[in-house]
C-alpha cells in the first residue's frame, strides 16, 4: 500500500491532476486555432492571387484582340510591336495562372492557340483571324470557369477540414473532460472513503454495538490521526464502562447483602423474637427501619439510572395512555389515598416507548406526591398539540424558584424544600424524566399554568 500524504497535499495533487487534461485540451484548441488561422491566410492569399491573375489575363486578351485588329487595319510596325507586347503579356499572365491552377488541357490548348496567333502578320483571311481570336476567348472563358471551380473546390476542402477539426475537438473535449472528471472523482474518493470510515467509527462509538473497523491504510495523515484518536477514545470508553459496570455490580452486591441482614434484624426485633422492647427501643428501631428503607431506595434508584443510561434506542409503538396512567396510579395508591388525582386524557392511543413513558409517569407522580401540598389535588393531563403528545403533571404547593429551574433536571441535584414523606431524595428522579424524554426525541420543562403552582410538561414528537 502507498501511504498518502497530508490532506493538503492530496487536495493539491488532485487539483493538479484534474487540470492536466484541461491544459492538454487548451493546448490542442490553441494548436487547432493556429492551423485554422494559417489555412485561412493561405487560402485567402491563393484566392486573391488567382482572381488577380484572372483579371490580368482578361485585360491581356482584350489588349491582344484590340492591337491585332488595329494591325490588320493599319499594317505598320509600331502597331505590330504593340501586338507582340500584348501577346507576350498575355502569355506571361496565362502561364502564371496555369501554374496556380494546374489544368494542363486548357493551358495546353491555349498555348497552341497562342502559337497559331503568333503568325498574325501573315494572316490575310479575316475570318481565320476572327476564328483564332474567338478560340483564345473561349479558352480564356474556360480558364475563368476553371478558376471558379478551383476556388469552390478549395473552399469545400477548407470546410471539410474545419468540420473534421471540429469533430476532433469535440471528441477530444469529451474524452479529456471525462478523464478530468474521473481524476476528480478518484481524488475525492480518496478523501470520502476515510471520512465515511470516520462516520462509521463515530456511530459505533456512540452505540457501542460492534467492533471498530481496522485503521485505514490509504488516507491522508490527518484523517488517520483522527481515526487513531477515535480508536483510543473507544478503548477508553470501554474501560470506563467496564469500571462503571463493575462498580455498580459490586456496590449492589456489597450493599444488598448487609442491607438484607439489617432488614432481617429489624424484622426480628419488631416481632419481639429476642424479647419485649420498650418505647425508647421501639423508637430507635423505627428510625433504623426508615434508614434501611431509604438506603434500599437509594440503591434501586442508582441501578435504575444505570439501566436508563444503557438504553440507547427506544422501542416506539402505539400504546394505550389510559392504561399506563391507571397502572401508575395503582402503584401509588397508598401515597395518594388522601389526595384527589384529576386525570384528563384526550388521545386514546399515543406513539411512545411504554417503559420510558412509564418511568416518566412514575417519577413525576412521585415528585408531585413528595413536594405537593397535603390534601391538594394532583393533575395529570395528556393531550395532542400540533404533531406532539403533551404530558402535564401538576400539583399545588410552593413554586420552584427561577434560579433552580436551570439545574432541576441534572442528576444528583436535590431541591432545598423538605419532602412530605421525610425521605432524603437521590436527585435522580427529574434527571431520569429528562433522559427518558430525550431518548424519545422529546423534552421536559417547567411551565406556568393557571390551575396549579408547579407543572412539569413533557413533549414527545409523534
């Protein structure tokens, strides 16, 4: 495996590699443009030269015909000299045009006609002279057609070359752009793959439900360093989780065993198995029994909070809200026997995790019983609001101070107000409510209502 460089080097290298095909395309375009310019210059010069030669040939044939006809009338040497010069200029113009056109039949015929006309001094027959001049004029006309045909052919050839060049440019553009895109995708994939691996590692670290994948071998150094840090973090979290689990398991064992002995001893004393107790001893026994029950509650709450933290995915399903509330009130029948509980449930079915929702109900009702005014009613309302299910548990009593609301849902934070049951709280009840609501993608808040002094509102999306 080839070890990649840093993320910056990889990005720059990918950018340069992606630019190479584009630079090649630009170079080819400039080369083709130069060829087109050169070809256009040459063809334009050829057309101008050929048209100029043809025009000079037309002028020369006119001069030849005029001077020879003048000679046939005047018959003097001065006019003959002019005719010879006109024939010479005509021959030069014809020769130059024939070299440019490369049309041997017409040029050969014109050369023969010039040779016949060169003896114009000896020609007495006017009809024969007219025939010679007409044949030269016909040959010049044929040359004119050859010039037009040659120009059209060269224009068509130039057009074909341009079309071929455009097709080549199109194919080259498609090929080079495809190569450039392929290089871009390859370079981006070298970054995306390790990033996806990081996302996978983060999900595994968050859920802790499988082993981490091996470290990437082809990735930028920075991303490999992040992977190493995540692997270290995962190992560290596993160590801490093992320590926490072992601590709670040992604590539960170490606390439950002597606690069971103390409870059994209290039971034996209360039943007068070891003898009759006086009033002072009974008072001490009652305090001991209350402390034992308080310690048992503390242990159960701690274990319950640990189980809550381990539950990462709620099992959402349609549940009967009335049934859950009734079950909760049955468990708290002794605690609320001297109070009225007003229950108002609008939806018969709600989409929740039953276990988490029951924990919310248990803790909020327990909190209302512990802190609500004695003899005053407790309100439990479940209703829909937009796309949410709302649970309100309200009680009468002393209002919660605004500065206490900020830390009310943090674990191990106990309120300063005395409880009605004289039990020292663990500070976990409301934090469990907040965690349960959060696991169901909801939240809990303290809200003001006009029918009670304290109201806890749980909002759960549906």
